[in-house]
C-alpha cells in the first residue's frame, strides 16, 4: 500500500511538470512539430505529431543507421591501383567518400613502396564503378560545395578550396597542393577571395582528372613522379590490382564526421554503397532505395520514412515523427556518433530553405537519453535549440 501511495504521489508531481514543459514548448513554437518519447515509447511531449515533415539533413541519421546495419562499423572503402608494362598507372575508384588530402599523403608512400619510385609514364583514372548517367535527387548543377556530383573517384569531397586574387589562384589549405585543373576551375567558377566550389555535374571527367592531378602531386611529394598526362579511361582487362588502398578511417569514424559536418557528398557516397553491397553492381540510386525499403519494411516504417536520397538535400524526402522516432530507437547503440550539447544531449540539425529540424536524444534526469524530434518552418534555427534546452531542463 505504501508503494502504491508513493507511485500515486509521484504521478501527481510529474503530470504538472510535464504540463509546464508542454506549455513552454507551445509558447516558443506553437506550430512546430515536437515529439519526445521515453524508453518504453510513451509520449513525454507530443505537439503537432500528426504532420509529416521534410527532414533536411536529419535524414543523415537514417542513412548512418542503414549504412552501419548493412556495411558494418568496420567497413572500409577501397581504391585499386594497376600498372601496365609501360609503367602507366591506372586508378580505379571505389566510391571512397573520404579520399581527402591527408588520405592521399598516406596512400602515395604505400603505393610507391609497391611500384618503386621510377617515374610513371602516365596516370589513367577509371571511374567506371559509378555509371556516367548517375544523378542524385536534389543535387543541382551549381558551383556550390553542397551540390557536388557523386562519382566513383573524387578527392576532398569533389570540391576545390582556394583563394583567388586577380588572376592568381592558390590553395586555401596547406595540406592540399594546387594543380593546373584546380586553377582553371577556380578562375572559371570560383568567387573572388577565399571560397570552396563543387566540381561540375555536366562534365564528370573534371572530377576524375582533378583527382588524378592531386594524386600525382602527392606521388611527387613521396619521391615519385608522373611524367605523362593525367587522363580518364578504363583499366585493361588483362591487368590485375598491384595495390589496394583501404581507407584509413572505418565507416563508424566516417559516419561520426558526417553527422558533425553534415556533408551531402559523403552521405550519398555512403548511401550508394548500401545498395551495391547488398545487391551487387552496378551502382545505382534505385538499388539503395530498394534496400532502404526492405529494411524499413522489417521495422514497420516503410510508410513513415519516404527517402529519395541519403543526404536530406531533396525536399521530396518526407518523414513522420513516429517513424523517425523508431529509427532513433534502432540507432541508439550508435548515439555517441552524434554531436553533443553541454547538457549531454545528442543531436543532428537539418536546414534547407523554409525548414529547420533537430532530432536525436535529449538528456533527461528521469529517462536517460530520450528520443526527440523537432521540425519548424521559416527562419527558426535558434528556436529549435531553445526548445531542446527547455526539454533538457524540464525532463
């Protein structure tokens, strides 16, 4: 009887507290979508939860979950190298999303240890792992760094970070040498001063040739050289790989950096690998969407998560609040991969014109890390964090 009385007393105390939190949430964002669930799936806060919403980059949580489920935390992307009898070096891309300058600095000495430092007669980039007509929904042909095309072999997220002063162009990164193609592209498409541009959708050979030029620059740094041209083409069928470079970062680390930096290129490279890994080549967006649908169906949320691509850049992506909450329950073992607030909550933001989202796990005193979803319209980026702080203080 004492236990029953105590439970009843606690219930009477909790209900007014929750009511106060709900009132505060409603006052800050009366039209906003807000959902918080406890560890058993009970609603702690639920406002406008019958509305579907555009997730923006919160969609990257779904992509991260799918990738970790299908590929595994220790998965590493591969890049294959071949050498013919004339010492022409062939590089076949494998969709590595994190082939950055620091990775090329590791790769080049490994490669020369196998091939020797005698000069290469040429360098051929083979991007055939991705079909030439591959397009991702929501990615447009602009010079913006968030609109970079997804290709089998690209460096530095298929972007160029440089500084232009007059007709002079120099690298904006001490770890990245400037190359002839980088200079040409930045003069043609870059801003005055410092900036980062994405490489074009309408000529994917630009991405491949820039990757080849930058690789050649790192080969030179490592003591080798490429004397001939950097071109695009296919690896001759008779050749077998001389060296296979495994990305130094496992998928779990790449996902953590993805959730922190919210890079669209990384997200869709990972998303495209999901379909190919499960269903085999060639790479296609349709295969990844098929695998996504199969996994969502197993969790009974196929109708609640409508994903058109993996980054959230497409406004055609539509989520229900409870569908995303189910994903958050499934993603809970990987919660530490998300950025953390000072109070200890884990979160991911989403921002596209007219959409401001926030989702993750709010740190509560009574329920530990509780899944939450916030979706707001308009210019309300700060409001979503004010709502999160209200939840942190009150739950």
